C-alpha cells in the first residue's frame, strides 16, 4: 500500500465521524447526493411565437420543460395536452412568445427522482437534440433570504471532482434561479433572496456525460439567515450539526477556517478544494506540497513511499491528518510531484536564500514560481523540496527550513509562508529511517520546534525527539520510526547531575540509551540496583555518593538542559509564519473577499 493510499484511507475513516459517505445524512441540513444530468440548451431565437417540445421519452420518463430568458422563466409545462396521444402524456410542450430576439435557454428536467430518462427536443417542429438525458436529484425544502445551498466534493481518493449545477424552483414548480460554478472547483453555491416554504432544489451534473457512482457529492443546506455567530460563512445550525464550534471560525485550530475545510477555498489565483484533498473541520489537517530534483543518473530524488508513510503515521497517531501532495491533490500542473533539473551544489546554506535565480539553484526559486507552487497554496501548504546538497561533492547538512518567504503580489504579506529543503544527496537517499527522520525534522522547524524543542540547544539526552540530532537519522525508537517528543522530561542540570537517577522517571530503552552514552563516550552502567543510571562523567562506574558535573550534550558549556513536549507545540496551532487563522486577519478577509467576488461565476448569462 502506498503512502498516499494509506493517507486517503485514514482521512476517509476520520471524516465519517461527521460526514456520511453515502446515503442521507440529515434531511434538514445535508446529504450525499448522486447528481444526474439535466438538459440546458442555449438557442438564439427571433421575437415572436415558438413551439418547444419533448418527444420520444424513454420508458418511465416524465419531463418538465422550461423556457428561460434573462435569468427569468418565460414559460413552463409539465404534461402536454396537445398531441399527448402521439408523443405521450408525460412529455412536455410549450407554445409561447419570446419578447425580443436573442439567446434563450431550454431546461429539461425530470418531474421526480424516479422519472429520469432520455428524450428528443424539438423547436418549432425541428429536431434540436436527440436521446438527451434529463434528470436531476430533487430535494424538497424551504428557505429564507440569505440562506445558501452549497455543494462540496468528497475526498478525491475515492470520488470525482464532479462539476455540478444547482437549480431552485418555487412551491408551484416555477423556475427561481440557477448557479453553475459559484463554489470551489466547479461546485455550485446558490444564495436565496426571498422566502419559500416548500420549494425544490435540484442538483445536476453539468453536461451530458453519464453520471457514475464516483460522481457523488455532498449537498449542504447552509441556513445563514438563522445566525452565524463567528461570521465564518457556516450557519450556527450547520456548525451544530457537524460538530464544529459556533463561536470559533477555526474549530479544530489548525489554521484552516471551517468554511474552507467544508466547502473549499476560492482565491484570485485558483481554487483549493480542501474537502476533496481530505480536509475535515473537526480534525487537525496539515498539508505539504512535495517536489523533487532530478537525479544526474536518471530518476529523481523522491523519498520512498514507506518514508512518507512513516511521517504520515506519526502525525495520525497524534490526532493530525498529514496530507502530502506528491501529485495526487488537484488536477492542475502546479501541484506536488514535479521534478526540477539536477543541480549540485543546490542552495548556498542556511538560512535559505530569499532571491529567485535562473536557472533554479535554491528552494525560493521553486517556491516563488507559480508554475511550481500555486500562490493559492501559500497559506495552506508547507512547501518541501527534495534537493541534492549544499556541497558540490555531496554530504554536509541534510536540510534547512525557512519561515519567512514572501513574494510580491501574494495575499500573504510579509512572513506568512513556510518552506523547507531536504538534501537527499547527503547519505540519506534510499534509507527509510534517514529519509523519514529528515522529512519530519525539517518540517518540525516550520511547526515551531527546534533542535532542543523550545530552544536550539542540541544533543540533549532528555529530549527524545526527531528534532534532536541524536535521533534525526537514527530515530528515537528501535522501530526506526520518526517521532516528536510526547512528554517534557525533567531538566538536567549539568553542574549537578545524579548518575543513579539517569533520565527520570522511567528507564529508556536500549536503543535510546546506547545513542546517548555513545555520544558522550560513556559505558553502560545500568544494573538491577540502578536501572536508570548513566555514566555522565565517563568514570566507568556509577557515582552513588553525590552529584557530578559534565557536559552531557557536548556543546562546550555546562547549563540546565530542558525537556520539551513537541507534540503539544504542534497541536497548539498553525505552522510558523503562516497567519492562516481566521478571525479578522487581513489574509482571511482577502481570501473571503476573493471568494465572494468569485461566488457569482457561472457559464450562464
């Protein structure tokens, strides 16, 4: 099983806690829907009287026919009365006058969810289309001014990013309105301007390509007229239904607003379909786009799938869904999995350079190029580049991270975005433990954790984390799996160390013990009497009488070494440098305004 397949399974499993994958979820607020085709036919007509008909309906079919001009209904017919014996009583016929010459639309839908089929359409006695599908999934519901009906995609690992259209009809069946691409990534968003007690919303698949089971989408009623306390475009009632916080715009505190994770994000730079990527408003999500450098001998520097999976699993085990885009999230070219030219040396060192070059010889050159990393992602994704080495002959530093990239014209402003480099040409390529440890180590810097946890003091014996150089390439467990620290171990005062106590409160495993003692050149002094003991002063025995002084992190000084709970820091909020959190920030308002401006996009009119 690949890393991306496993990730998709994990995320889908998590999402089922609040979103059903099939069948009705809640008849009032949402359900999983299989959209089917309706016929939406544009025709240029002269002013005056015209005849519009459906004929040759398939067995069980029942059409409703509309003539629409300027966004308003001109005429409607359900069951024809003229020539019903010839063409069938459930076919439709309209004879009406259009007021002015111009473009008009014919809408052919099914009368109910069980009467879809195919038909021919005639205009003024001439065949316009033959064997066209008509249907649409109908939901009967009321609404008030300001309420929205919205479509969201399911996880793209299992479902298509279906192009939808929403139609609204009054209680007597008259056409009220339509929206094609008002939502994210070809989904629909229809906002109502008047009250209706028992109207109909019809969900259709755009075009005439036959629907499949993979086209299922999430249909959501968003009753904003009833209140939206946190102003996040998700109604209080909808938040209560799905388990999010009505008073907090980012309920899971992952830096991604609830409405982005439910409906996706529309920006001037393109759409980011977060629900299709697997995001959840009730589970912390972290997105990473990973690109690679080509190898001089062929292939590229992509890490092994098992390496990525180890990192994904570490995050999942701590309540965070890590989504690593290696080309599977979205369909445009500026997504993960792209391969840049071989270049060595690559990147001058740390900190990462902040000037783009041609040819590309640093991470910023890729990060700032919209062909490689879409501007719409700069508040949503960490960017990770798998490069060669700082050094012309390879070796050296295994990576570097930056929390202060900016680019002109971006919505982010200063210091909003993050990226990191993994130098694969330093002896780590091909080794799962080293690859996964370095990927997680460099990403950790973007998550506000350092070589000493809360500080940069390295090689601490009491800091059992992949962020510590002791464990980056050797792992903090014998399994070889990377991990951040789960607990802040007690401080160690290098001027007053108690050797029998070792690293309290419990014994470390042999793997960790040997890494620590070998780093300082000590022997194993553990015994049944002193199971925690360390030979801190390298005397060859346990000093049981008093304290000893020793430089046990080999930095040339004696000080107090603090422990750290890395995962508490990671879970506390969004990655460093990305002010993605909602709540009135300039970036959120910029994205919200962009989304509002794009909400009226439609192929019609």
